[in-house]
């Protein structure tokens, strides 16, 4: 993944949570400070008719927010849509929700 640094880093806490099948269970990052606003990106030409644009987003790694650039991907199977990764506020913390392919 292509990451771009942003400072200063807010503190983070790591917890394990169980979530449903979409997205799969895994490690969740709780961050006290919200992520920066999304960066503007230019979307390059679509490589093929089946490709779907996956938007860029902020991740939190090693004590700082890092920008992950958007990219084109081919869905894993027909009749799916991509639910983009995003941050949610929960109980005064900010939680990263991983993106995933959802069957329609």
C-alpha cells in the first residue's frame, strides 16, 4: 500500500472485537483524535469495464495517520459492491472500519 505521513500523531488503543461476517472479525484501532479530512485525489482512467474505484482513506499505523491512495480493483465475483473503508465515532473514540465486498 502507498502511505503518506501526516503529523502530529494522536494516541491509539488497540482492542480485539468480534463483528459479523461483513466485515470479518479482527483487530480494531481506537484513536482519540479524528482522522484528517480526506485528501483530494485524481482518479486515473478506468483500466477495464469491470474495475471499481476504491477510494483513498486514512489508516492509523505506528502512532500516526497515513494516507492510502485510491486504486482500481476488479470485484471478486459478479453482483457485489465495495463498501468503502471509513472512520466512525464510538464512545468518544474513532474506530476504523475496514472496507469489504458485499454480495447484493
